[in-house]
């Protein structure tokens, strides 16, 4: 069964991007093997706001091989032929995605989509790479939840060159 | 110069209490207790805002924390028991003076409202948090919006057997 994994870098004060969507606060740590981290996934799942800045990109990154699924009520499929648009991501959609063949699904962001899927009970794993910085503002890691979500710490890893701490949690049903 | 550490227990999504100030979700354990006990030997002063003090007072800790000087920053509280000093004047200036005075290090308890101007003024030296394996979704935030980015240096990362992860950072105030 495929798993949906929310894997993001976050500042210590809980932002996944700066106020204008910046990522420049994330240091390049040579010990972090992005290719290896991405190897377990073959599908990127994201919200519209996360997708739009990437939409015009010419490629060449580790995401080229991946299938992109965007949850959006406003984007039109015919204008974005290379991705799959799902207007309303229900629990059933998630279960269908997971039941199909393939590797795991990378829930790329943002916080709103994470919140929706968490409330549906469809997020299996949460991996946060905590960057040693306080941004003071920006795009939050997670939107407000109706009910708390309990997690189980599965592993942690410290990257000494950048001070990034990666924490890997399972989501309790 | 005395060192100020901002510390506590928080959820993974950065709340230090639920909206009604409940901290029932905090996991206490031997490892956290040992870290706290060890930290406590390095300080002789605790700083807190009014709301943190009132929550502590309601749960029986009316005299502040035992064995240390307690300063509570408030313009509305008029009296407090021995061991607790109410400070009405500007927190930033008062704390700047406190750091220069003699004594051991200082612990800044919650919450985020008191911490924010201190971060902005470059007065907080270290951050130490016990990150709990829970997403609360709402509550009293640990960190408040600030006007600038503040860089940190990781000092220690220690996972506990109950799933909490204790992280400490040095605040890079020398920008």
C-alpha cells in the first residue's frame, strides 16, 4: 500500500516558506542526499499555491521523473496537460491513489493541503527538516486543525554542517 | 554577561499550550526531568509574562518557582507573594540591565509575547525546546511574528524514549 508522506523543511518557528514564498533561508547541506530522499517517491501531491511557482519551470530536477497531482478547484486540466488536477481531494481519492501501483506519494505542501489530508486521516508519515532559523513570518507548516493529531517519532537525524535536524514521525490512526 | 535561555515544551506545530492553556498533552518523563534538573542548577532567575504567571498561580504555583528569583512583567498585577517581583517598567530595558548584573544565568519561561521583543532586541542567547510528538492545530503560539529573520546554531539534538526530541540552539545575535 502506497503511503502519503508530508516531507518539508521548516523554520524552528513553523514556516515552510518566507512571506513572499522565499526558500533562501534553507541552507545547502552537502550531507543531505536529495536524490536518495526522493527515490522512495514517484508522485508529488500538492496544492495550487505550491504548484503555481513551479509551473513554468523548465525541469532538470529530481522531479522530472515524478507524476504531479495538484489539488485545485480553479486550475483547468486543459491548460496544464502535464499534471493531473483533482478538484476535490476526498478520503476516497487518497485511498484510490494509495491502492494503485507505484512508490510512495510525496505530499509536497502546503500547510492547507496538509491540514485537509490530516483531518481526513490520510497522511501516513510526517517528516520535518528543522532549519536553525526563526523566520518571524511566512507560510505556516500547518493550518488550524479541528482535533489534535498524535504522532510517533520513528527516527531522527542531525546534519552537523547546517545544523538541520530531520524528524520522522508516523501519524497515529 | 548572564545568559538568557528561552525554553519549554512545545507541540511539533509550535504551540506551548492548547487554546484554554491546557498542557495535559505534555509528556513528563525521567529524561526530561533530568535535563530540567540539570538546567535548573545553572540559573537563579526566572522571567515570565503575566499570563504564564497566572496559569502557574492557578495550578498552585503562587509563589513563583522555588529557589530562584521570579520576575513577572505586568502593568496590571498589583501584589505578589515573597519570591515574586512584579516589574511594571519596560521589559527590554529591565532585562538588559539584569543581564549586566551579577548572578547565574536566567530562564525565560513562556510565553511568546514576552519573548518577541526580547528576540527583536537581541537579548535571548539560547533556545531549548522539548518537541512533543503531537500536532495540536491551535493554541497559544510559542513564537510570534517578528520583523526580521534570526539565525540559530544547533547545539544539541537529543531524542527521548517517549518520542519527544530535545533541541537546543544558540541565537546568533551578532548580525
